[in-house]
């Protein structure tokens, strides 16, 4: 059996050597199978790619992949999965916020017959608002799109070659890899861990990137946004009919006043807001439909460097 450890890298030059040493001590020295480490530089502007090449000198099992520009973490993960040759693959973050030892725990679950194994976060040693966003996102996905998303959220996983081939062949541009795996429906195994505070470097996983991921996830796996538009439209229509009937009755009864400016403006502004909100959701869907129709690749690999073993 062969294990692939895939690691998306973006502005992680200070993390990579400590990460490799941690993997070597806790995982690689204990492995009883073949392995490879696929590190994908996702258009970093620091020395991340040079450090990956240095690690390749230390360990010939390291495969260096360089993307032509920054495509995003999930695209980099997809690129790594397309390059890896293992019977199974573990996605490992470069920031060292999960203990490397969970790789062996996940491998043990895989050997029990699970084609998908999730590293499930049971606690997080991170800032309050970051934890709040993660919990809110997880709850929304569980309620509106993917009920099988584990509590606490997931970003580290192990998947079998069958699942790898499925994910790579889908070639989806605006859909997170983790959500594609959840959607595939394979019965998973779980390994619990505590996500540690980042000790080296600063995360480039900004709020805008998190928000885009949340929108991509909801639009990609849930009909809720379109259904929400329909519900708002129905409520607005019923409200308009009720208000119209009330105005007609008041007019016929002689109680209607001339002012009415405030109520008319409120109705106009409310209607305008609902219309713009609906157009915005439709625009999100249309953009994704256009992106899919163009069939552009979700990533472009500039070079792959391997060492003879």
C-alpha cells in the first residue's frame, strides 16, 4: 500500500521545515508502507517553493508542485490529488494546527474499511470570532445543504483512491473539496482532535475567502437560496394584495387620507430591496453557470519536480 500526504502551501516558508520534521518524527518513521508527500505551492510570493525544493533534497519522497498563480486552497488541494499516486491520500494543512499524529489514526481507520476518514474538530484554540464563524458556517451547511457535515467542521481528511479519482474527474471550479467528499456519500470514519493555535506565521485565510467558501458551498449544494427567493416573492405578493384590499376598502369608506407618503416610500424601498436581493442571488448562480460553461480548469500546474528514489 502507498500513502500520499497532500499539503497545499500558501505563504508558509517558515512552517514547512518544522512541519516536515514533525511529520518525520510522528508519522514517517512509524509507517510500514510506501509514502509520498505532495506539496503544492499555490502562487506564494515568499520562498515557500524554494523551501519545498530544499525538503526534496532531504527526502526524495517529496514531490514539489508549483501552480502558475494563486487559485485558492481548495484548488491547490485538488491539484495535489491529481498528482498523487497513493492508494489513499491524507490532506494535511501546512500551518501545523492539527497534530501530525492524527495521520496514523486516520490510516488505522482506513485499514478498518472506511474509504473516507474525517479529522473532526472537537475544540479550537483560536480567537472567538474565528470559532463563531466556523460554528455558524457548519450549522448552516448541516441545516441547508449537507446534513452529514460533522459537528465542529472539517478540513483534514483521508480518502481512498476511488474517492480521489471521483473528485479529480469532477473538475469543479467553485466547489470546496471537503463538500464534494461529503456529497459523495461514502460512509466515513472519524478521528477527533483539538485544533491548536497557530504558532508560526500569519494565516492568509481571510474573512473574504471564508465568505466566498460559504457562498460557494450553499449555492453548490443547496436549493435554499432559490427557494428563499420564491418564499420572499410569495410573501411580498400576499402582503401587496392585503395592503391593496385595505386601501380599496378605506377609499370606498371615505377614510383614506391624502398623506400616504411615508407608507408608499416604505413599500417602494422594501420592494426595491427584495428585487435587488433576488437579482443578486440569480447573478451568483448565473456566474457559476458561465464559469462551468467555459470549462476553464480550476488550477494550472506550472511545473512538477520529482527526485529519483
